[in-house]
C-alpha cells in the first residue's frame, strides 16, 4: 500500500501544482488582500477535492467489484486523459493574472471553484484504479488515500499563498508561467508512460 500511495501521490501533487482557475483566484486574492484571508479559501478548495475524491473512490470501488473488464478500458482512457492534459498544458498560453476574478468568497468560494470543475473526478478516476486495488480497500487504506490527497493539497495551496505573498511579481511573468506549464506537461506525460508500462 505504501508503494501504491507513493504512485498516487505523484500525479496528485502534479495536478495540485498546476495553476488552474482556483489557484489563479487564490493568488489574486492574496495579491489584492494579503495572505491573512487565504485560509478559508484554501480549506474550501481542499473540501471540494475531498468530495470529488470520495465520488471516485466509492463509485469506482463498486464498479470494480462488478465489472473488472471495464477497468482495462478505464486504464487506457486514463492514460489518454493524462496525455491530452499534458498536450493542453504544453500549448497553454500564459494566463494574465490581472484578468483573474478578484471578488471571490472564503470557504464557499474555494469549494465552489473546485466543485465547479468535474474534471477532478475524472482525474481521480483515471489515476486511482491504476495504482490502488479498489476491490481490496479497507477503512485504513481509504483513510490513507484521503490523508495523502489532503496533505498534498494543503502543502501545495499553502505554497501558492506564501509564494504570492512573498514574490508578487513572479506570477505576472508570462515566460515563467509558460515554463511552469511545460514542465508540468512533461511530468504528466511521464506519469502516463509509467502507468502504461505497468501492464
């Protein structure tokens, strides 16, 4: 299970680090209001991801028990999804931070931004079955999976807050955003290759 959790942690960490709408709103919030108001927003983002992970864990567990052949298709669909995500990241233009919405709520705003992105459950659904045997998960295993996801999410979003608070100009550089996108794309493609190679 430790190996499975480590394999789960890599793509989760990469996905958490990718600057999406929620991270853009978080950074904009810190730049405009300071880091003091960021905690409720971050906790809302994490709560939204926990709900999407729960949907993936419990929905896929039931499916795994009944339809094992479906997971062969899920595996290759997941690999294709990671490759498409890597391609989009590679080609993504550097976003303009000034264009990000500035008026977002606290906990509910963070949760709404995360829950408004159903691709999260697709991501978890693509990654989880490849690294964890969902048919044998017990309460301790499920707790460990959630602990890894919550821990990574909390660390990454805290890093966004600290980075935005200490280096206000960093996220305004299109060149740096493009480099971050392309580095993440390469890592995501590597994750897809690793999953494909596991047989």
